């Protein structure tokens, strides 16, 4: 009886044991389902938070403006964040082979990611105790470069894997490699290996040698660390490793690698395009006024003489010291060959070449032109003595008066009384009318102080006045753009030269150029500007030495120079148009 009871108890316990195991299995299975659903839900959330893939692949940007000098050479670009598109089909094979060899040697055989590389990276990083090796495939890097931020988050890595699968299903391997090469960022915010090639080596990616291809590929690991112009030795060392890998993987032979190794060198670096920033800002404004809103990339052919621009850019800070300076140079037909609006564009983007300042005595040729048109000559006698008109009683700069002198002497010494007396004789309206004929009359004040340069004008406008004189009295219209083309070479703007007309008679021009040539003679106020190439000029200094000017000419250019302070405070009393501005002109013209 007891045995039977024991057997009954055992039978009762067995179902309990089975029931417990089953419950444990069910619990674990449910937990697995919950985790699976949780992971799926997490992945779904990340997926729906992903950016629009097609929108980014076809992303739009502001149209790029590529500025070219008068000879067609590129000097700078605006909004050009990408280089010229390249592809496996258009590049020399060694360019993309260098990339594949060092970044993902099994790229063409594995799927969205390289499992072997990822496992190897995890093991090595665990052994070394820090992140030392990456295992991302080119597809993963493409996903990261195009679509994702560089935040080191699990969610970003999940997105990267999803995107990698998406890319592999949508594009073939060559197309993915093309995307990678065109979107990777290597140099100062620019994208693509073509942009890097142009910045580093001054050539397109299609022209890269094996050595240069290896040096570009060396940057992919860490662009700043392995930059061929910031850290050339690190770049060269890694480029040698790449050449070895290219040999090992059969892309090049040992002789090609050895020859390329001898060519490895520091890159010349990115040219300082700030040399042209005042110019390109000015051209951009003119471009907008001519063609309005841009809807395509454009190549803007300008009138810039880069050699002259570089010379002026270095001459200004070398002479002005703590002051500011600006220079405009133009050809006789109005083509602006150089424009520098300050000592340092990075410090101040304000373009002083287009700012309105008092021209001082640099305005006086307009008065003398009126006198010459009314029959006077350089030999005509005038009287330099104190002169008062109303309550206006200006003095000569040195408060010295010369009495009876020739018109030429009065001009060369830049006395103040003579132009005032000439204005009183011929009328203020005649002077303002002459200024209007020369293109600067619109904003001048109707008062006698204007005669001595008290009404503001820009350096560009003042230089243009003198350009008319040295253009044989024929009208001059300044211009900076000759034509604009789209990316396909279609001309969308072509300069249509304005009709010219005779403003000044040949006799008047002849007498005025004679007066201007006297200024640079030993006794003239502009003698420091004299060079074998200088044919004439005029100094100008405004009240309290706030502005100092010199406008002169060589056989090729009319060059206007201004020096002063941005806040209109006076400079040293020793600074006049015949000092620093004339010296800058001499530096440019020699």
C-alpha cells in the first residue's frame, strides 16, 4: 500500500518537472521574441529617421562660380565644393586601384561589408586596448560619407549597415566606387579626389601619376594626418605602403612601384586664393547685375592680370604700415586688370577700392581741363595768392604762395588758390559739368570745396577719370567680365562694348598729359612715383591727411592708389599723396 502511494507521488511529480522545463522554454522563447521585436522596432525607428536617400544622391547646391583670369586660367571658385566628376571608366586605372588596394582589397568580391576585415579589426582593437584598426568596406565608407554624420553612435552604425545593403542592391561595384571617389572629403571642405588632385598637385584626377595617386589614397585614412603638404613625410611613408600593396595585389609591377617611389614628394599646397578675394567679390556683384540669379555652374572670364594682381597685393602691406590701402589698375579701354581693396582680406573683407572718400587734390585735373578747354595752355600765367570766396578760405598745403606762375607750375605744385580762381572765372557749373562728362558728376556737392576734392568718390571712379585722359580723351567704361559660359561651354553672357565718344579734344588731352608728366619730375609732388615706365600722375591729400592718393599711368596701365584709415581718423602729417601712394605706384610700375 505504501509502495503504491509512493509510485503515485512520483507520477504526480513527473508532470510537474515537465511543466517547469516547458515553462522555461516558453519563457526564453518569449524573451527572444521580445528582444527580436525590440531590435526590429529599434531598427525600424532608425530606418524611418534616415535621410531621404534619393534626395541626397541628387542633392542640389548653389551654382558654382569659377573665376578665370584674362588668359583663361582658373584663379578661384565660389560654391565649388566638388571637383569634376570622375569614374572608374574615365580615370587611369592606377588612380582607383591605389584606393582599393589600401582601403578595401576584397571590395569587388565581398558584399556590403567585409566580414573577415571586420573580425580582424575587432580582434586587433581588443588586443591593443584601443581603436587602432578600422574594418569598414568602401561601401560602408560611401554610406557614411554621403548620408551620415560622423557621430560615433550605435544608431549611426546601424544606419550605415542598412545603407550599405541599399547601395549594394541599387548600384554595381564600379558605381559605388565612383560615388566614393566623388564624395570623399580630403581637402578643406572640398569633396572628391579630383578636387584634392587640383588643390594638392595642380592637376585633374585624370592626370595623376602612380605616385600622386598613392599620395591621394594615403590621405583617405586621416586627411589631415596624412596630408602631403601638412605632413609630407607621413604621407610619403603611407604612400610607399600603398605602392607595395598595389604590387602585391597585381595592379602594378615592382619596377613601376620603384619608379613611383622616387617621385613621392611634398605637395606644393593649396594656393592662397585670398589674393583674389577683393577681385572676385567685385566680379560677383557685376555678374549678378548682368545675368541675375544663377541656376547653373558658370565659368566667368574676367579681365584680371594675375601677375599684376600678385605684385600689387604684396606691395600694399609692405608700404602702408598700420594704415589701410587700395589699388585699382585698368587698361586704357576700361578693362580692370587688378583690384586690391585692403591689406588683408582675411582680416577685413571691406573693399576700399569701391568706398567713397575725399579725393583731395586728385580732383584738380577736372578744373584744369575746364581752363584748357577755354583756351589756356600750360604756359599761361596765373597768380597763386590767398583767395577767399564767401566763407571758404583754404590755404596751400605748406601755407606758401608763389605769386605769378605758369599753369603748369601751379599744377605740379598742387597749389589750392589757382583752381579756386579758375572755378570762379569759368563757373562752378562748368567744373561739375566736366566731372559729369568724365563720369563722376552725379554725387558731387555744388560747392567750391568740391574743387579741392571735398566731395567723396571711389578710387575706381577717380581712376576712370584719368583713364579718359590717357585714352586720348575717348570715353572709358570700366569692366571686369568679358564673357560667361556654363559647364558645357555655352556662352550665356558676352560683353557688348559700349559705344565710345570723344569727350576731350586732342589739344586739351595733349596739354593735360603735359601737366601730368610735370608732376613726376624732380620738383613735382609726385616725383617719388617716377620710373622709366611712368608717363605722368597726380597726387591728392584730403583735409588733415585723412586720405592720400596717387593716380598715374604707364604705357600699359592707369593705376589709382589710396591710403588712409577706415575710421577717417587723420594719418601722420607726413603722409601725403606724394609719399606712400607714390611709392606704391613706383613699386608697381618699375
